[in-house]
């Protein structure tokens, strides 16, 4: 960041203008210098920004068009747990008739908007008021809502079904799981970043002091999580609240980073501070409009032509032309029905006035929806929940903007009825004979985010490596599980880096532990994998299985087809089906239980081992129920156990490089722990050999051990070497080409050592290791071969060369090659 007190020189401004005019990227110092442009340089700055904006509008197919959203403002609650020193929206309970608007009051506002042709219902509210105000907690309890967010969700559904308006939700800071829960009821959401200046939050007297939700790191995490969940998201900055020019620029660059990494920032608002009476900041001067215009222009240069920039039209006096010159292309939401409850002293301009002001500056004013046209057109790619597609489609024109004459009527909020099989449903067999159609999906260049931004997050392994391997081996042989303790971390790290004779000794110790716990039997299960859909838009960067709906290799199986495959497996001697699929946006939430019931009805004796933690948390969020409720329903439908997949490495620094949108570590732990608590056991896994390092492996094992100490619910641990061949993150040049042979031996041996006394069964994957690799791991601490599989698509799509099925005879041959007998088991390790 530029020095706080550094004053840009005329030469530095001129140099930055020249670079911007030439289309070259400007850095933080250059952007900060541009904020100080005056006179002719200020005019040049606006002209450059305007040209960039115009190029973006031409590329979008709407040259000369500036947009707005016709909306109603729904102040669901004005109570808030934060204490922002400039805010008059938040208040105290005794100044309100009630803690929240009633549902009927919400619908009345929405109906008034529908009568006036409004298409957006903007829900604005304070952050988690029930955590500060007993009156809010009591109001929610009396009406049966667990939280403010539960009530927001219910009201959004009511607005959709009874009025046809599209909700845009601004409930403040949300977690990954909460964003998942709200995405099905709102085409878009938003939260102002405001600033990245931590001192304005942490220091007494700062505008955000005493406001837990205004910590910049927390708000930046929300921006990232919204991208991971795939929410079209509105954010922005508030200028003039005490930030320096350099801090203002830092916030713009932070938003650009999130936009590039996830592609979800649909709109950036650059809002000027206006002082209000009866606030702690009432005596602070308003941000000057020239300063606002300069910030908009620099924001346009930083964000580029495809960004959508907004300045609120009710806060800029009569300077419409100035802001258009500076590079905005949107006026935000304007309501003919409700006031701006955040700035009630400043009414929105009449639409005729806004249209005339835009025309005077050479622009045509067009109405848009709350979800921007780019995301309307790409809604089927995971940006829009299928239950919202009908609502959005009814109001959208062919170009994705609003159809101004659209009829505003309520429509059912429900999932599509079609659950028939489609696409390349024979892929499970054809993958071995014909292979995949191409080495990557058709949206490779966009779905995973900006690869340069992704690469910037990769953290190198520590340079210093503990070398006291002899002490580590001694502890492994006498008290193996103690290696997980922090005081023995150096010894554990020395073992993770063991090679040569030390590695042989580690493998011997691990195998001795295996023999003591499991004897000589090598177990296996006769099972069938059923991957019921590979349509997925989560954007996991290691996954070569997921496809877009229209890709050549995409498919979905019907419930009947899944049941057919389960019955075939039963006839072939299987005792288990393992069912997993992509996070298919068109898969009804009811389908998960329906698939389990269909298998159990067709083959009552079949054990159903199904659904990764990612599938479970996503489905529960879409259904609007808790994890416990969802898992209980699945158990009652006949679910036996769940796979502990979607774990990868249980370290968020690694996860957010590997996966664009998969669940964070804490959520994975929550899903698995809850499953164990309701009587559904699980396996545990670790995928290694990509952008990870041994210290993160150790942390992963500690997480698993901690769960097992509480629940005892893990049946086994499965080490999963990264298959790199077709993995996007490898094709992008970021991940390494899988683990080394040494690392494979170390991970399997250390799994046995570190989990000793907690998880008795250590499984090796013949799909990923091949026959020789499997034989060696069986003599390095492993006691289990996994299953016959009968079909295996995920690893084969990634480029594994070891087939997709093994017969019982072939598994027995593998065990014999390791010098031990093979014994068939059940899913939970009983003998058959």
C-alpha cells in the first residue's frame, strides 16, 4: 500500500494517466496518485474511465445503455448488533412498533411495488439483532423462527410466491453455510465491503468501533464465500468515513481480487458519505462529489470494462453528468413506492428525471433485474437456483435486462419435475473403452476463476525440516498416537520426511501395528459405485469428473436407473452401493432420500453408503432444514453410512486453492460429527500430493483424531493420492503431478501410526495406486483393499490408468501378492 502521508506529484499523476490511457494495468501507488488528479488531469481521468466503460458496454451488447432497478425497499428489521457511528437506520427497540416487520407487512410493501411495476424486493436489515436485543429474540421465538436469517428466508419465499418480485438480500455478514441456505430464495445478495482499513474498526472513535460485523477481514471472507457458493453479489465502498486515499484504493483492489478469483461480483457501488444528524459523525464533512467522481473513475480503471459500477443517484445532488463521465453504468435501485430507509432525508429521483438526465449525457436508461444480465444468461451454470429460474425468466428480456411490461404475479417456488436420465449415461463403462471426450470441460477458462489469483494463494512448505527421525521412530514404536501432540510435532514432521532406511523402518513399525490390531487378514467389500450425475458447477479445481450440463460427457441417472444398477450389483454378490454425484443444481432436494428409498425397496438387504458431506450440506441448505434433520431423514429412508470424502486437506488455506466453492473445514467437521451423532457412521479420507505439504497432512490427521475422540464414528481412513493428468489445477500449471512414491509410502504408514488406537482400518486405493502400489501399501500399515467398485468414473475421468472394476478373484490375487489372505467384509467391517 502507498504511504499514508505520501502526496502524489504532478509527474506521478501524469505517468499513471499515461499508463491507464495505454490500457496498461496500474498498481496501488499509481491508482492512489490518480485520486489526486485536478484540472485538466481530472478531465483526462474521467475520459479514460468513460472510454473503458463504453468498451465494456459495447462488448456486453448494450452500447450507450445505463441501467437501474425498479424496486421496493423492505426494512425487515432496524435492530442490529453493530454500532456504526454514521448510521440512522439501526435503532433501539423502544423506538419501533415491533422488532421486525410482520410477514403480512412485508407482502403489502411487495404488492404495492408490483402494482407500480417494481421487480426487485430489496431486503435490508441489521446484522443478527437477536444476539444483542432480547426483544428481537422474543419476537422470533414467538413466531417459531430460530434466527433472523430463517425469517429472511421465509419472507423471501413468500414474496416470490405471492407477488413475483425478486428478492435481493442484504442481511449483513453471512457464513458459507448461510449463503448456501439463502441462495435458493434470492437471485442476488449483497453486502458493502465499505473499507479495508482495520484501524477504522479497531481504534476507539473509529466509525466501526464496537461493531463486530464491520471488521474488514470478516467482510472480505464474506466476499470470498459468496464467490465460493456462486452468488451473484453486490458490494462496494463507502468513501469519506476517515479512510486515507491509499486505504480507499486498497479496498478497490481487494474487491477486484475477489471478482477475478470467483467471477461473482455483479456490481460495485461507490457511495459517498453524507453526514446525518443524531449520529456520532454528524459533524464530519460530507465526501466531496469531485472526490466521489475521482474514486469512481479510478475504480473503473482498476475493475476494467466488464465491471458494473454504480453511484446512488439520491446522494449526488444534481451531478448526474459528472458521475456518468466518471464511468458508472448503473444508477442502482430506485423506488416509486418506498423511501431509502438508510438515507431517508434524500429521496430517490423520479424515473422521468433519471431518464432525462441520462439522455442529456448521451445514454439510454434501461431497467434491469436485481440479478445482472450476465448472470441471467448464465443462470443454468450454477448462478441461479432452478427454483428461481421461472421467476427470473418471467421478468427477463432476451438480453437479460428487465422486460418492462412483464406481468408481476406470484409463481410457485418449486423444483423442476423432470428427473429422467439423460446424457452419456454409459460413461461408467465407456470410460475404460472409449475414454473421455476431451481433457477438460468446455468452460475451463472461466469456471475456476482467474488462475493467476488462485496461484497467488499457494503457500510453500516450510524450508526448515526437522531431522530427528530416530526420535520419531522411537516414539512411533512405543506411543504412536502421541505423535499428534503439539510437543512432538518436530518428531512427526521428521517422519513425514523420512526416506531410505528410515522410511523402511517407519513402514515396518506401521505394519507391526497393523498386525497387532487387524491380524493378517486383508479385507474387501463387494460393492458398486453409482455416480448418479456428473453435472456440477461448484468449480473444484482438482476435479476432472464434473461437467457442464451441455458438455459431451455430462449425464444424469434417473431414480429408476440407479435402482436398476443396485439390483444388478446385488445379483453379482454386492452387499453395498456407494452413491455420490456432482452438486447438480437441477437435482431436487427430495431426490437424495428418493434414491436411498428406491435402492432399499428394490434390494432391501443392500447397504447404502451415500453422499459426501458437500452433498449433504448443500441439500440441507436447499431444503431449508438443519443438518441433523436432513441426516435423520436420510437415515430413516435407509441410509447406512456416508463416505468421508470432500475432505481433501482439512486446512482452509489449501481448500480455497483446491476448490472454488466446496465447504470449509469447519462445515465438513460439522456434517461428519452430526452424522455420527444421529447414528450414521462414515469413512474418513485425505487427498494429498497437489498444493499441500506435510505439516498440513499432520493438521488433517489431528482434525480426524479430534472427531473420533468425540464420536467414535469413523470406520476407516482412506488415503487418496491426487490424480493429476486431467485435473484442471494441474493443467493450469499450479499443482504438482501427484505425490511421489516416497510420499505415498509415508502417508499410508503415518496414517496407521498417527491414528493408532482411534481408527483401526487403513485402506489403500487400488484405483489410484495400481497393483504394485497396493501391494507395497498392504505391507506398510494397510489392512483393507476397499471394494470391487464394479464402476469407477471419478478417478478414471481424472486420468487414473488402473481400471474401474476388480473381481473378487482379482482382489484375492492382490492380497496373495502381499502374502496374506483376503476376507470379505461388510461396509462397517463385520465379516461376511
